């Protein structure tokens, strides 16, 4: 049997479709739930996530799914760089992480926003 | 106007943290640019965004309360007060029960250590072992470093060392406090041991004061009485008063799992090596014979100084190990846990840490709670910690205080930083 991983289609709020591997999509508990409970068709609609944000979420998940488990340093520096962005975008990412229920991503973005707030205080 | 609201809330919840030069500054004493920035930031959070070719956020993004709450929960405990002062909405978020509950339960808290930097005022530095940071700190209620101090589960109990009639229970972070009526019993006596035990679930607490007084004209007999305060009834009860022969109480006690432990010292005249012992007293059974001398637990080895502490309801003792031939000097420090009536040795301070203190008297300060033990030499502001779980010794970050004169003494105590508990 060919070990081809199943592909999942995600549609952003502005109707752009992203094709991702199932393993990656399953980083999102929301998507995983929808698929496992047959709530979605061929394409999963994500009306709360714009394509720009979705692209970044996918980038994060891809890195975390494909990285070797023991390479913590690399993941740490990737994460640090990843949240070193404009506040607006960071909000969008956090909001998406919450909606999509990706725990590690939610922790990362929340902490980054808290750090910004603390700096300003 | 939100500006006015901010100042109002700032004054209402005055923080104990103050800005020290060169260190992490806390709440400033004036409504300055930083806070103004924060107001703008909040408006920024609430504004909705429009989609443009440049924009990367969805159209209707307004940060809902639950997300705001989630972000604020990632702040260190020390910043919560400040963010609560930004505006009414933020104040409500950080004061809400749900926030406080999540804040307490979703993260790792480790006990802080407060070190006095003055012997006349309750000021000093509080150490956060997770962030490895020292904060300038002023304690509520406590008068000076000579006061008796005990802590449990975020509450600190203190009693003055003069009249021994001023007794408070406070939360050092929120500065809420309650003054207790003075304990009953002897007005003039020699030694006092203070302890507090807080019920983690109900937040009710017991305070114990053990008074020891030498029987006049008698060197080996001491009158020892136990007085317990119940926060539920708000009353004291004298639960035990007896004469001990050959032993006296001191200033070291702790309540662990409903049992009061008192460190006692032998008064057998003439013996140069002062022996230590441990008396136990069950708070629930309140046996009429009180301290029950026949339950005296002896020490694992001769100690110069013993410090008792409650680590997750286990009785732990930190003791100084004397040198046989040289009194007044210790050769080491050990940590034991009481298991039934036997002591189990947990660790000995490795030599390199011992040396790191420089001068180490046979008497030193040590306190601990939860999973952490702190040890400090009276002669220097160096602070060492022992993680009971990991069995690991570690120096704290260097405390930003220097010894100003040769005889300056440093002492302190540890407490759990909690926002949700009040006396």
C-alpha cells in the first residue's frame, strides 16, 4: 500500500484554497474534529481566517510537524523569529490559533503579545 | 475619561513594588508616558481593522475578553497590578475570579524569597526564582526584621518582638491584611514560636503561638503553652499548657498536615553541646496531656541550628552540622524529612556551595515551602536554593545589595506569591 498521506483542502475567508497534508492539518484540533466527525466535505471552510494569516499558520505547523523531535534549539529560534513581527499580524495569528485550537501556537503567540504588553508597561 | 479612571485605580490598588534605580521598575508613582502608551494600546486592541491589500488581519477582529484574558495570563505575577491600572476593562479582566483561578492553576508558581536590607524598616528585595529577578519590595504590616514571621499558601503571619501583642495576617502581594487580637496566656515570657497553616481549598487558616517561659528559680523547668487561632471563629484557644523538664521551646515551629511541630532544646545543665529535639502536637485531637514528652523525636545527629519547614505537608528540617572541636563553626548543612518518627536524609550541601558563602555562622536563616528550600547566611546577601523535587542545589541571581558595614546581618523568609488569597 502506498504511504501517500491524505491531502486536506482549507479555504480561507477570502476564498483562497490551501492544500495541506493531513498530518499538518491535524495540528489544529478544530480541523481534526471536523474531519473525524465528518463535519466537512472535500474542502474545509475557515471563514475567520484570512489567507495571509492561514499561510503563516501553515508555515508554523509545517515546521513543527517536519522538524526532528529532539531539535529543540532550532525550533526555539524558529519560534522566536516567527513571532518577531508586526503587532497586527501577531493578533491575527493568536486569534487564528485560538479558533483553530493549535495549543503550542496559541501559547507562543499569547506569550509574545504578553511580552509586548509587559515591555510597554 | 479613561485617563482619570487609570489614576483612580492606581491609587486604589497601590502596589508594594517600587522603582529602584538601575533595576526593574515597577509601578511608577506618577501617571507617565508608559501608562499613556498602554491606554493607546488598549484602544488599538479594540479597534476593528479593514481589509486592504496590505492588511493581514480579518475584517472584524476585535479582541474579545477571552483572548485578552488569555494574553494577560502570560504576564509575570509582578506585572498584573500594573496592567490592571491601564483601564477599567483590563482591571476587570485581571480581577475576575476566572482569571485569578486560571492564573493560579495554569502556571508554575515557585515560592519567592524576601530579604531584608534594613533592620529598621520592612524593606528589601523579593526574589522570583522562575524569572530569576529581584524586585524592590516593601512588606505590609511587618515592622522590622526582628518580627516573628511565618507563611503558608500565600499568606504571611507576623508578630512584633517587643510586646508580642501585635499580630497580623497578610498577603504581601495584594497587601490585604487582617489584624488579629493578641494571643492569650502569659504576657511576659522568654521564647515565642509562630506558625500559620492555610487550608488551600477553603482559605481558612490556623495560627499557632507557642510560649516558653523559664520557671522562676529553676534552670531546667520551663512552662510551655500552645495557643491556636482559628480564622473561622476568629478566636484563640489555649489548647495546652505544661511544664517541661530538661527541655525548653524556642522560636522554631511549623504546622504540617494538621500537626504542630516544635523544636525544643535541652536544658540539662552543664552540657556544652545543646541538644535539639522535636515535639509534636496534633491540632485536631487536642489531647489534654498536650505536648506529650514521651513523643519526643530526637535529631538524626547533633545540630548547631535547626530550621523547620512545610514542603507539601511533609516536615522538612534544615540543620547545621557542627565541628566537634570548634564550636560556633559549622562544617556542613543537611536536609532531612520526617517519615513517621524517623528522619530521612535528603541531601547535604555540596562543599562548593558551602564555600561560596564565605563566612557561615553556626546559626543561619532558612525557610522553604512547596518544593523549594532557601538557605541564607546571616553574614552575606548570598542566597542558595534547593529544589526538593529535582534534588538540585542552585545559587540565586546575585542580590542587588551590598554589605554596608561588617556587622550587618541579612535575613529573610519565603512565601508563595498568590493573588487570589486574602486573610
